[in-house]
C-alpha cells in the first residue's frame, strides 16, 4: 500500500465516471472541478470501460481496498454494471448517485457486485427538492431508494449538503431516517472554497449541538474526527436549529462513545461530514481521486496537482499513482492556512511542490 509524505496509507479511490448529470444542483462543484457539465452525450475525453478497469486493476496492485464511483451522475454510464462486475474482487465497491436510475438497475448492480449506495437527497419537501436540484424527479429518487433497499443495498446513505438553502429541512430528514429501517443520513458541510457563494455557508457546530441534544447515543470516529448520532426522532423544530446559539450545556464534544457499534434500536443514524477547517479530517484522509477524463488528483480541493494517466498503459498508471500520492499534502492547516481576515490562503511552503 502506498504511503504519502505524511504517513497516510492510500486505501481507497474515488472514481468519477462522467461529469454529465440530469440534475443541476445549485451547490454542485463537480468533484472540485467546477460546474463543467454540458450535453448529456458522452464526451470523447470521458474514460472508457477499459480505461477504468485497467486503473482499478493497477490500484489493486497497491492494495487499494475500496472504490467509490461518482459523477456527475455515474448511472448515465450504460457500462456501469460491467465496470462494477470487472472491479477486482478484493475491492469494496460503492456508488454515489441521485437515485433516478436505480429503479430497474439496482438489481443488476447488486448482482454485478455493488456493495453500497449513497443517494443524494437534500429535502423531503417536493418543492424544496425541485428548487435545490432544478429537477422534477423527487418521486423517482424515492423510488430509487426503495429499489436499492429491496435488493439488499443497505444501509442506504442519504447525502444532504448542509447550507442556508437546506438547513431548515434537517429535522424532517432526521425523522425520516429514524422512522425507516435501512436508511442513514449523511450531512455534508457546504464547501464555499470550491463551490462559491460563501454567504450560503452555516456554522456546522450548530448542527452538531442540535443533534447532540436529541441523540440517544453519540459515536466519535477518531480517524476523521466525525460524529455519528443515533436519534429516535420526535417533535423537532427547524426554527430551533436555525436560531441555535450553542448556549446549551450539552455538546457533542463532551458526550461521546468512541468505537460504539451500530444498533437499530437506538434510532436513525446521522453522521456529519465536516471537512472545512478540520485539520484532523484531512490529516487522516486515505483516498485519491480520479477525474472523468483520467486524471489523478490527491485532494478534492486541489486542481494544481492533476496527473494524467496518459494513454492508460499500466506502467503510466503506476507512475502517475506513485507521483500523486507522493505529492499529497494535508489541505487545512498545512496546504491551506488562515489569512488575516479569517479566510483561507495557500501556504507558500507548498506552492510549486
């Protein structure tokens, strides 16, 4: 297994299969590349089936244990089932999707070897969902989640990006996963550094505190400094969440059960992914990314270290993989440091590295 200069083993890869998408979510950053989506037809520079499989076979040589397929919308790829089927047997496979194509394909993906699925769902409210995603596919997404559960792709993680446009829907989403076995909720901190609109960002600690007051159990995942909350639901107020001033006596930092295992009797599981300014999160990142065009990148937030895999020969892939791992840096606290105004700036130490 390859190890970078900060002692982090690279045990996972995140492979974007396309930048095409049938949604147009207002917060989309397209895997850190910016909103580059265009026509729905495949572009000539999109990796082919053989390119993806060849990369995964080389990654397996370096003992990479997990691969997550992303987009855009990866299910716009007609060859997705074949890619999953041909992924090395020793790799865990998962998929992040908007769910609209899961009805009719979930069973085939499961049979091909898909282990898990994340479905983007930012609101239970139909009108809010349409406004956020600029699509009218709300019911189709719900059908997709059910299809995934029906074929055993559980637990299904619902991905919800947390920003001013979605924070009021968190209580409903928490109740939704608490009431439906097989669902989990992943609240993802909005990243204005790559998505723009800094005015949309909220203090994610408000969400931590709000959940901690309602959780029956809290688990601290030390690796990424993440917290998981098991919540049984009940009468919860979005206004209370919006106006939280963190004045309560109970804090997730003070009430944690490290290493606890999942127990459905504790209610729905809610996990917060909060990388912004979280040095521990980045310092324990074990994942390298691949763009839909076949470029390796060491970090979601960087596009200055892209490494082409050439014409996809195995030797070129090996060399590019070693190089991008060697050049990885922690993002927050190392590559990005606080400026005088409380924002983030590139650390000159790493410029040109």
